C-alpha cells in the first residue's frame, strides 16, 4: 500500500489521481519542482479527500443489540436465571469490508421484548439511539418491569461511547429517525404513546409525547416515509396501523387507521413511499397456523390496505431493501416453543419477497437457527444480516439479484441477539 506522501506527489494540477504508477503522468517525476502554494493546496485537498473517505457517513454501519436478562426460548419471556451476570451490549458491524469489522461495546442495556427495531442510526451516521425497553424488578429478580431509558451512542469516537441517557416514555421500543435527521419518534409500548425527540448535532432533547391508544394496546413500532412528512405506528393489540403527519417539530395523528392481518409488530415503508408493510403473529394458537405480511397502498387516492401475503408462522421482523425491490422477513415457526412441546422446531426461516406491480410475493426461503429477531440489509443492499437470538449469532447472506446466498460467515455476539438496525 502506498503512503500518503506518495499520494501527495502523484497529484497533478491540484487534482488527485489514483495512486498507482500506471496512472502517474510521465511528465511528473519525483524531481519536479512544484510551487509552495500548489504544494499546500495539494496537501489540503488530499487531507480533505482522506477525511471524506474515512468519514462515518461513508461507512456501511449496522448495530446489533445483545442482552442477557430476558430469556424467550421456553415459549414466553421470562427473566434469565442470572440476569446480572453479564451486562447488555451492542455490536458495531462495519461492512465497508467483508467480512465486516466488528466491535463489541459493553454496558449498553437493551431488550429483546418488543420489535427488534429499538435501535436507530442518524442519516449522517454520527449517533445512534438505543432503547432499553425492560429492566429487572429490583424487588423481585424473577420479574421484569417497563424501563424508560434511551442511550445516545456517539459513533464518531473509537470506540463508540454513550454520551447521553434520556429517560422518557414507558417501555420505549421500535423507533425511527426522520430523513433529515432532526427528529426521532419512539413507540412507548407500555403507555400507548409515541415520544418525539429533537436531534441537533449529537444532542438529543425530548420534545413531546403523543397519545395513540390505551396502554394495553401495545404501541410497538414506528416507520417514517422517505419524504419525512408522514409515518405509520403499529398498534399490536389494536390490530391496526395508525398514520401520523409531521410538520416541523409537530407530530400528530391523521385519524386514519389501516386494517392488518393479525397483530402488527415491525412496520416499514417502501423507499418510494408507496407501500406500508407490517407483519405479526395472529391472535390464535400460533404455529403451525400461518401468518402474513399486510400491504397498505399509501399512494392510492384513498390510502388503504390492499393485500395480505402469507409467509409462515410467527413473523418477528421485516425489512425493506434500500432499492425497495425486496422485503425480508424472519419467521419463528415454532422455534421459540419449549423443546418438549410436540410442535417445537429446532430451526426457523428467513423469507425473501420481491416487489410486484401492486404488492410483494415470496420468492425464497432459507433455514436459519431458532428464534430469529432482527433482519437488516446493509445500506448498499449487498448483504442481509439475520439475528439468531438463542445461538447468540448473526447469519450473513449475500444479495444476488432477487435471491439470497448464504455466505457461511457467522458472527458471535456477547449476548442474546435481540435488535438490529442498519445505517440509512
């Protein structure tokens, strides 16, 4: 690899050439006399160029939340036998190379209960918000309670570090950040509300709380349209998606509600803003009953639910590809059941759907380990990552056209893999 001094020398007419001998003009030699002013400008330009390519905004970042206090592998969430033995953590994946560079950041509490979207990264990749939705009851270590904590993680330091903690909203869960990076909107699952937070630089300030439904309705996730003007809220026990609008720092419900199949959990909006998408388990007996993705046409003259697409039992999360042509879903099947249950399965699936003219259709299924949680595409769309909660492992798939290829790469994380989000 050539040094920066080589790059400086191989600049001509104040423009940077690729640093190889083949691209070096013959008339530029090491004994060429370059005026001092030109040398200074070349140096400044090169430093700026190197800063840009090393900037966090150009990195392919992804965050995995890992926790050790809640156990979900026996059919229902329960406090783990030794909840204080290991703290929660976040794993930072940098896909500017493959396999990605991985850093594990300890002592950042987060929670598996709730959709695996309790992490969000700002568009400039400077900070991330990470919600701790639940905490162990200090008076009874076998029980858990709603938490109200959101960490602000500075991604520009090495290693990244928590620079702020916000206590706002009961059981903060799924969240999203507006495309301009100025607002974060967080679903408060134990309160039936959403929180609105202002983002200025690396400082995050609570603004307001908006009532959506009763606390028992389980307001779970938030998706924001690519134009930053509207969004969707999944109301899990209410069995609907609620629409809201954004005007400056004002967020309010439009009053419009969209029907869903089952109990909506994770929700997303396609990159062109046309489709609202959600999936969640139904209210029946679970597996082997199948569940479905709900498709809402947000661009119709009167926006409404237009389709349901069966994908299999107990969907946990979905994610849309950066180009909007693919939708990935992970389904539990019955891998979250107790091992002695006759319906128990020791594996789960990632399901890939491709976009059609007016909906999505299933094109591929691949096996993964039990209890999948988060699923996310890298921001360049080249890879898909799936969390396998119980194995404390991440599966890495390559996106090839309209199909996934298992790379065989696995990343071990220091806790139950519980939430996952890629940088926009």
